């Protein structure tokens, strides 16, 4: 569905929190917010087909420039004029630039003013990603939303380390934006800036204000969920989100648990991604309204009920806990597909319910029930 150029519209705002419901309009479709983006790092949400993903309710998925640049490589994706045709996904795609992957995966990474030189985690080959280069990569991918190259720091980090990384991230952001402007005629969509600064309030404030001034189409909070306590993550988001432009989408990168999503939505975040629902599904952990369950547990061996009687996903409609446990314990590939369908549907239903509650101006009522249900489990 073509809906015209990129834009963001706020549809409703909660009166008792900063939660808001909106819509991100892209040429490939509308992303209703608050939105969760299933992670399709290597042009695939693991174990699922594009049709499966659509059925879970996803409007948008996430890919990764670092991983796709290394495998299968840009030459192959360019044969298909971009990632959408290559993987058969017709809805919007956001691609991360690879800054976090260089931080977390790359061997012997060396950060300089020019960019990040690293050895591939796949074969040890040498590569350099520059701010200009990650824009060029995402142009080849045809990303609907592209991310700037940034430098992420570990937790805990010394303030000097966080400040130096922020300085570099800001300089790289300006270079990314210039390259994005120079290549507008090529395929690919809008560019988001990334707010860094570790867990230091003054650095986060400076970063948010700096990124806002540059004029990006949207903004992300990076460098969260890197080992810090949950309350510190929320404090950092609480400080940073109000400093970003109100009429642009606000994205929290790499977060998180269902509780994280509820609390961050209450603070004004619009978009999220995380590997947690799919990764946990492959490990036998399933999310329900009353908490999580480990399908490997022997207590489910004779359980004829669905994973969650309140869930309308295909897995819950057709299969029992006993069958899912049998598949998982037998290492049948179907287990990973059915578990992932359920977990992603849980996450996307959570976003849908939050959106509806915000529109009704009953977000706090929803929030209270969310925690009551989980306590009952």
C-alpha cells in the first residue's frame, strides 16, 4: 500500500502519562504506534515466513546493515533492487546501521574519526564502516527508515569514555546526514539520529538537544539495555524522551521485556525492537498475559490446553501445551515456528492493546490490569 511520503501523526495522548498513539506513514505502508518491530537481522525473522509475520500483526520489521553487508553481501541484494524483494516482505523495514554490532560482535574493532575498522565475526576478514558507508549500504538495502552510525559504550563506563563516544557519534551523525542528502535520488527512505551519552544525565541531555537540532525524521535512544539496572534505563529514558521533538517518532533500540515496553510507552516512546520474543521462543520460553512459561517443564506433558487461552494466534488456536512440549523436547523444527508465532503475537497484541487504551484515554487502567494479570500468574 502506497501512502505517500514519510510523516508522523499523533492520534491520541494519555492525560495521566506521556503515552501516545500515532502513525508513521511511509511509501510502503502505515506503522501504527506504539509499535514493536520483529527483528529480521539477516533478512529473516528466524523460523517465520513473511506471511507468518503479517499474521502476528507486525507493520514493520528490523534488518541490520552490518550483518547484511557481510552476508549475503550487497551485490546479491542489489540484484533484487533491495531487501524487500529479496526477502519477500512488502511492508516497511527499518535497518540499524551496525554500531551496536561493532560494539558487541566484531573482533578487534578499532574506532577512529573515519569510522569503525573491524574483523568480521564470521570469517575474520577486515572491513571498515564509515558514516557515509552505512548510508550507502542502507540505500542499497532500500530501507524505509535508516539509522546513523553511532558509537555505543558498555555499562558501566567512565564519563570520559561516554563523552568521547558521544562527541564522535555527533560528528558521525552530521556526516551521515550530509551523505543522506547527497544520495536522496537513490532508493531508500528517511534517516533517524541516535542519542547516546551512557547513563550520564548531562550527556544524554546534550545528545538529545544536539540530535533534535540536526533535523532528522525521527530519533532513537541507543546505548540502553547494555547491562544497566532496569530502573536506571527508565530514568535515562525519562530524562531523554521529553527533550526530543514532540512531532517526530521516538524509538528505543533493543528493548525489551513486556514490562519495559509498558513503562517506556508511558514515558512517551513510540517504537521498539528486541530479539527477546523470538530468541526466547527458540529456547522454550513463552509469554502469556499471566507471565512467562517454560514449555520444557514436565508439568505440561499432559496439558491439553493452549499456551494462553486469551491469545488468538494460530499456535494457541490449534495446538496444546502437551504438543508444543513434545515438539520442543523432540527438537522438531516446527516447535521453533509455532513458539515464535505465539511470542511475537503476544508482543504485538500488547502494543495493540496499549494503543487502544491510549485512544480511549484509559492507559493507566490498562497498565494496572497488565500488572494484576501478571501477578495472578
